[in-house]
């Protein structure tokens, strides 16, 4: 299973930014983000402490469900 970070890179660089692309771009630029993680708890905890924008945790939760569905 590829990491959540790797999954999110498909959302990077949107010409018209969305919350998904904003989160992916932030993850790419954040050198401390757990890039190799496949753990919901690890990534969720990191986002809660380092929230890049108000809707980020909700966007993450929705995308995590897509990630789990698509990667399994």
C-alpha cells in the first residue's frame, strides 16, 4: 500500500485551487509531515497540531476514506 502522502500527490498543483489541492500542496511543502505513513492516527494527530487551514481536518477525513477504498 502506498503512503497517504503519495496518494495525496495526485491532488497537487491544481490550476484552480481546491481544499484537496491546498492540503496536498501544504503536505508537499511541510518537511516534517509523516510522508511514509499509512496510519490514520499518526497523520490525523499531526494535522490537528499543525492545521494548515480551517477545513483541513475535515478534508483529510474525507480523503482518508477515499484512500482506504482505493488502496485496498
